[in-house]
C-alpha cells in the first residue's frame, strides 16, 4: 500500500507539488464532467499525469456524492425512463477507462448527499465538519427520490450492478463504491440509506461477486456507522480486507460515532490509525491510503497545508510498516 491523494488539481503546480511531497499515486479527473469524457480525453489526461512522474490510479465515474438533484445520470437511482441509456453510458466509460490503462474507478450510489450539521471547533481553533442527530432537521422533506423503501433501493442497486460488474470484470477495472456518509435512521428524507451500515456494505460487495466489485473504503464514514469506532473498526477492516473488497482507503478519523461525531485529523480522533494501518498491511491491502476530508485551518493555503500534514502522516506510517518499526 502507498500514500495517495484525490485532491482536485487546480493547475500544473499542484501536480509538481504532489511529486515534491513524494505522492506518486493519485486519483485525478480529466477536465469537464465525467459524463463528457472520451477515450482521447482519458488518454491525454493519463499522459499529462505521467509527465510529472505520477501514476493515475483512479478516476471518478459520473455517479457523485452530491444529492441526486445534481447528478449527471439521475435515472440510474431513480429508475427513470433513461436508466438503461445512462447505465450503458457508464459501461462505455468503464471500457474507455480500461483502454486508457487506468486500473480503477470510484463512484457513489447517493440520493441525499452528505448530511452535516454546523461545523465545530477542533484542535487549535480549526473548524471541523460534524453531524449531530439532535441538531439535524429530523423531519426534512424527501427530495427528488421521494419516499423510497429499503427493498426498492436494493432493487435499483442490483439492477445497476448486474449490468456494470460484468463489464468491469471483462475490462479488469476495479469499481470502488463509497459508503453512504453518514449513517442516518431509516426513512430520513424519505430514504433508507442501505450502504450506511456495515451489514449493508457486506450485502453490497457479495451481490454479483467479482474481484472487480468492491469499496472505496472510507474509514471515516464507516466509523460513523459504529457505536464504538475505536473497538469495532478492526473487525470491519479485516472482514472486507481478507475478501479483497478494499480498492481504495479514505484514511480519515473522527471523534464520536453513530449519529454524533466530528471529523478530525488522522492523528487525533478516536480510532487508532496506527493500528488500522497495521491491519491494512496484514490483510495485504495493495492500493492507496489517502486523506479524505480535512479540518479547515488558518493560513494562506489552508487546505494545501492540512492535506500536506495528512500525506506526511500517512507516508510515515507506510514507511514504518515496510521497515517493521511499528
């Protein structure tokens, strides 16, 4: 395993900075929305990334973490009239990703986005994302998806997987799905978020079984599903890791747990990230460990500094694991 990033590149200097920080592997998208990419776009993008001495490990399918109202292909999860056409477009993109020599793609199956409550102060006055159920609008109205039962949600996910997983397998592209972030009670905003529990994620990865069907394993989001993340996360990593279902890791920590948490830097949350890194190594995880969300800090380039801290933290863990010094 190795340190990676998915931070959006603003210009060529960002690519130089990644290389200077020792970040060799990245998840980065070509210009424009994913629904518009051609094979030429993907090949030009790969060549540019490689020209900086970097490796393009992953791109994003046009299935984002945003609410369904802002999705490029909403009918996939809404079972709308364009569902088959939109799934076909995803399949063609997977084929083009393979032809461009990109080994993996991440995606979400998200209807209501990423609910959060107001940010909260963290270390040194940083501002951190949080979710407190008692502060949420518990009676929030359903969105475009309306009221959707758990069974209907699974049916739509199954319909998608039965079409795309064989394409991914035949083209040897790993499809990495992000969990729902955060867990919310059944029926919140009309939807039961079936990928918002560990049991739901286990069911998901065993549907249409394939070595190319797995998770963008967000440790922060999974910690948000647990009553006691510090004690429970080890078993979760082992279950998915020993089955080869982890294709990328968002190495993110939290303080708190199910329905009440604040995001943190990896070194200060409740989960023991050193212990977690050991387990990823033990289960022979082979891909990127990357920061996900980071706290908002002060300074002229606060996001860049915050992510640079996380890169250094993760890189030090990986190096220590390789030399067996931790």
